[in-house]
């Protein structure tokens, strides 16, 4: 069974095979005047790709296959994209944050 990731690119949903995922969960103070904390979790995803795929900074990502729209408050947002389409395991590396 292949793990998948759902990516919303320009409002269109696509499912891509996931090679690996590394998540870092943290909660940061929201400032001196505002009481509370905010979620500053991040994750690094490696997505299998044999050819170029439409991805861009600002796309939303969620683990697994999901229907419906992206949730900008719960899903990860792509901040950086690294392309490595050479070698034995061609992939994209996505650095994402909440």
C-alpha cells in the first residue's frame, strides 16, 4: 500500500505518492499583548515524481487522500520546493509550515 499526500494547487486537488515525511510540532507564544499560543508546526515531504509536476509555493498539503477543499488553518502550506528528478529515486522535497 502506497502512502499518498493530497495537494491543492490553484484550487485543484491532486494525489501524489509520498516517499517520506518528517514533522516537527511546536506551539509558540503569540506576542506580549495577545494572550495565547499559535501552532508553528512544520514538515518536510519527499514526493515521488518521474517528471515535472505542477507545484508552487503557497499550495496546501494534507497527509493521505482527502476530498473537499483545503483548510488554510489546519493544512500545511508549501513554503519551499526543491526539485531532484535525477538519480534512482526522483522526487520533490517540499518544506511546509502551518
